[in-house]
C-alpha cells in the first residue's frame, strides 16, 4: 500500500508542479520530461534566427559555424535547432524522460537482468534437483528458524537466502538478485495471503537491502577512475557502516515481529561473522596499492566461480538422482533457466512503472526542491558544509542508483576523490540500497501488493547508514 501511494503521489505531484511552472513562465518546455535524455542541455528560450542575427551578429556567426555542438557563453549554451531558430540552453537534463527511460530500462537493465536470471536460476534448479538445497537448508535451520520463525524447518528459501547474502557480501550484485528473487518466490509458496507480504519476506528484504558488504568492488573502481590516491581506503569504513546497517535491519524487524534475538545461536553467528570480517579487514589493510585490487578482485570473483563449480560438480556427482527423475544435469539446468526467463518477464512492468515515476519526479524539479530544503535545514543546525555537499547522494540513493551514482561522481570531480565529501558520497552510495526499486522488483516478482511496514523499516535503515557513515568517516578520515 505504501509503495502504491508513493508511486501515485510522486507522479501526480511532479506533473502538477511541472504544469504550474510552465503556466507561470518558469519552465519553457515539457519536452525534456517526455523525450529528453540525461545530460542534454535544457532549452530555456528560443529566438528567431533573423532577429538573433540582427541583435547578436558575432554570436550567431559562431553558433552557425559550431553546428550541433553550439557555443558556450558564460553559463548559457547557444545552438541552432532543427527548425533553424537559435536555442538558448541553461543547465542539463536531470534524468532521462519518459520514453528514453522506458527504452533504457529494457535495454540497459532488464535485458542484462534476464541473462543473469536465466543462468543463475538454472544453477538454482540444479541445487533443487540434486537435493542439495534440502541439505543446505537443514544445516542452516538452527540459525534461520530463529530469525524466520514463520518458515518451516528445512525450507528451500534458506539456501537461496544464503546465496543472496553471500553474493552481496562479496559485492556481486548481479548474482545476488537472482538468488534473492528465488528466495522470495520460495517463501511465496507457503504464503497463506498471496497479496500480503509475510514476516519472512519482510525480514529477508530488509536484510538484503542493508547489504552487508565486504568487497565494495564498484566503489573502489569509481574512486580509482576519479584519481584517488588510495581507492581502497574506503573499504574499512564501508564494511563497518554496512555491518551496522545490517544489524539495525535485524533489530528493527525483530522488534516489529517480536523475535527474540538474545539466544546462543544468533549471538554466535553474529559473533562469527564479526570475527570473519575483522580477520579479512586486518589482512586487507596489510596490502598496498595494486595488491589490494588484485586480492579483492580475485576474492569476489573466485568465490563466485567456486560456488558455480560446487553446484555443477555436486550435481554431476549426484547424476543418479537426476536419472531417477527421468532427466539429466543439463536438462535440469535448462528447465531452471526457463523459469528465470519467466520471472524476468513478470517483473518488467514493476521496473518500468517505478523507474518512469522516478524520472518524472527528478525532471519536474521537485527533487531539487527537496534537496535544497534539506540542505537549508542542515545549515540551521550548523552541520559541516562538507557533509551538506554529500547529502544529494544520500537523498537520491533510495530512489535511483544511476542518479545517486551521477551525484557521487560529480561530487568527487568537484571536491576531489580524497576529500571528506568525496569519501562520504562513496559511503552513502555503497552502504545504502535503492529502496523503492528493490521493493518494486522483489515484491513485484511475487505479485505482493501489501508490503506492510517494509518500506518504513528500509528507509529507517537507510537513515541509520547515512548517520553511521558520517560518524565513521569523521573518525576514520
């Protein structure tokens, strides 16, 4: 219900605001909201070429010779339109318009996701048909039954959730999504109210969104590209922040669901993960420069390859199990891959609906107003300007990964990758999740419409990660 209201409110409010700006003369054209592409110049005025030539002959000559590139004078860009008039542009398009968003969602997001789902769902079916999921679930039951008390012991979702958490842990987002979707589908099979989220689905999604990460590969890559002297120095603060965010998600959901976390198994698992993180962090901090890139890259990709090897090798070892079911290893893989493709088809409408709504929100200018209001409020409380400079990433991250990534790169370019602002934006990008997109994707995959309190807990966890990131950055850097 909360997600549905958010979807409706931002579309209605954004379009109403854009129309108000148009009728009051504060917006020249609505073209950008519909057909514009992110980064394109925004036309704020047009002039007839003959009148422009008579008033500004020198500029017109430059514009005519410059072609499509146009001429930059101060903050304004002058260029010839296809109709022959002179366009005066100021600033750039904040996000793709409606039609480019629909197109790019399919080409840049959905089609690659279909590929990931097809392959990894094939592997998941090998786990199922070889009975490995049952064994994995039985082994994990002592822990999972305590934080997922509504799920039966040995439920298949335990294995999928483990794979999802492991992939997130290693920064393998592309692999984590298929595992996560299979976990949601598995839990949906035992859901008595198919349109209402179960306690287990809420707990899983909040833990998934918290995204405990050990190897923030993409963030390190962005920092290296932006000229950081030590791109991997963000690892330790990010690990600490994501770990605290994960613990916050576990505690918040447990309080809401009245789950007792004070037992030996849960405390032991949390302590074990903490020790593992500490050992790996200590080892990584002893490495320098290229050694860190080499080790972290091989660790994350090596573990992924090891998981694939283990699944296929175990299935091959249990070939008799497949033969007894009148199938074989490859046919089992293909059957699961088809299921992954079907899942991809089912989630496409939810992806397009949410991403188009966010596109309209950004291009209407309402998001900029929100950022300005938050920045002004923070200044009243004497918040450090370096923190305020990083806030756009924190505000955009729950809405759109691409938008927040753009803000992050712009902040590193403007203030420096190794500045406090540059480090903080990387924390916000790496330790939080695209909350609204994740909700639409995962609940859309299982046709759950009533998400209950999931959204508010996920946003609260995002806030915890933002506050923790600021504190950790202050202490570490």
